[in-house]
């Protein structure tokens, strides 16, 4: 009888010792932003992609998190210079291709490109701080030990219609010591069940505007790094940040 009670007590302790996915997400947001998150209104950064030691893409961006105003430039898949200034809530705005105003179908094409860059690039920038967003589901996926560190892994899935690829699945590896997400694994929409997740390692953490953000993300096995360069985070929006050229 006593052995049964001891076993029951141990099982109960183990059950209650398992961390809540929501609590882990809240701990991460507190560790990486805390009260600074509410004041973080204006973001400027460049989404750079390096592959094989060469820069293959670069997209300077500005975003007003409160209003949805957004600006992005770079080269499209056809190698044309583009600039998009839009509102991500209304999906309306202006665009230029090779420094000439885009109209009609070209404008729609550029606004679609701008919105896709916004969804992708700001999520790479802020993923750890968006784990409690509406439409995101969190489950605890266990404890992992890697490189002498202990991680709590939170699995993220999404309601239909969230983002552009709501069937994506992510795993956030949260360092138990500091609460930072140091690894991100993903299975993207369209991948096969047997496909291994893509692994992204977070490096070069910097504190900008009170937010602690990894500014270099190594895509394991792809010889590729995503860099979040020229990062600015402020509570005020610079004058003419979204003015037309």
C-alpha cells in the first residue's frame, strides 16, 4: 500500500512538473522583451541572405507596428529594383519598378510582393515574441539536451488563414537557463511527413530598443545565414519614414 502511495505521489509530482507551453512562451517574451515590447513601435532593419559566403539577397525595411505602415525595397526575382510603400492592414499603397511608378497589374504584383516580404521577414525578426499571437497553438514537446544545454521545446501550429502558409509547423527551442529561443525548427507547408525539419540556429544576440534579438540565423546544412542588419527599434516614428521618393 505504501509503495502504491509513493508511486502515485511521484507520478503526480512528475505531472505537475511538466511546464506549460503558454508559460514557456510568456517566459520567453519576458526574457527577450519584457515591458519594452509595448513601446516598440518603429522597426527598421535589412533582411540579408548570405549563401556560400556571398550575399544573394538584401531587403531594407521599415515598419510601424501600430499603424501597419511599411516600406521595403530590393531586387525582385527578375532582378528589377523595386520599392513598395504600403499599409499591411489595408494592403494598399504605392510601388516603383526600376525607379518608375508601377500601375495597374504591376502595382498589384508589387503590393503582393511587398506583403509577402512583410509576413516572412518580420516573422523571422520577431518569431519568439509572436508565440502568443491570436491563431497560434502551443504544445509542450518535451525536454531536449544539446551542446550541454537544456531546452524546453514548444511546438507551434496555426489556425487556417494565419499568415500565408498556415500549415507550417515550428518548434521553438527555449534555453531553460535564460529563457531565450536559441533554435528554431520548421516543417513548411507542402513538405512530406517523412521530411526532417529545417533547423535554424540563433546567433549574435543584441539588445536594441529593449528587445533582445538574434541578428544572425544559421540555416543548418544549407550553407546559408539570414542576417537582420541595421536594426533600429524605437517608440517614435521618424518623420518621412514612409514618404514617397
